[in-house]
C-alpha cells in the first residue's frame, strides 16, 4: 500500500524527501493519475498541497508565481507575461488546467511540456528549499539538476518580459510534436520523445530527434528549423 506523508512545512517536506527512499512530492496529481505515469506505484507521496506555495503577486523583484499555482490561474492572470500565459493555456482541458501546477509541470521535465520552453526562455529565477535552507537560483540551473530533491517554492519572472511561444500538434488535445519559445534572444525547444534544448536560435540542433506518434524525426527536425 502506498504511503502518504503530510509535512507541515517546506523544511519538513525536504527532510522527508531525503529520508524516504523512492519518494516524490504530490502537488496537482495529474501525473500520478495519468495512464503510463512516470511515477511508480511503489513510490511514497509527500503531499505538499497544504503548504502556502500558490498564488501570483508582483513585487520589486518581478512577478512571483508560487510553485503550486495552477495552469488555469497562470493563464488567467494579468500579472503574468503574455507568452507564459499563452503557454499555460495550451492545455486544452479546463479540468487539467485547474489541477496541474507550474512546479509539477517544470519538475517532470517532459518533452511535451506546456510551460518548460517559455520558462527557460524567460531567463527567470526560482526560490527552492534545500536541506541547507532557502536558495535562489536561475530556472536554467535548477532545470539542469535532474536529480534535485529540493522543493520548488516559487518562480520569479521579469514584470515586462516579452516573448513568443508556439505549439504544433495534430489537435489541441494531442501531445505536441514541438513546443518552442523565444524571449529577448533566448530560444527554447521541447520536442516530443526527443529532448529539450535552449539558448541560441540553433540550439535545437543539439536534440537527438526520434520518431514517435507525434511525427517522424525528420518532420520534427524541420519544425524546429522553421518554427521561428
């Protein structure tokens, strides 16, 4: 039977994640419920839904988006830069948008992610809770640490950050063959079944393109070359 833990603080959640082998944070729960989920039934759940990690506010640092803020809240907020709002709205299911969180979408690092390209292109920062306490790092740095056990607290984006995001799929409800974003000279690409790359305009060339249900490797390589 799967174990579920209910930490009363971010510090306790991080401690539990380090102490309990095969454990994951539980946020919106959309990945756990998904057919073919990457989360094993044997993994313990650390339920962080009661922690004060949701909401969107503006301060002198920029737009602060709590890690438990849902995609629907992001898509509906006038505070969030338009291209990130658009990325959140790519999820065509209102039910899923009301459950899926920005922290969970980022943590999964899925190659069909709705938000990853726009967040990487934004050159934003994150507040994360580690065993050593609260830290602030760039979104890109946290993304690169795939084994990171820190708890995501919030994302900080420049107030007037401009950008563009595009998604190509067979339908609004289908997995995207490619989602890509550009913001002030920084490009990011998420290619289904293949990989994620960001940086220069031709950073997509680093991706090992593969065939899958969204299209052939050659098709996706072509999309990446012309999407902007």
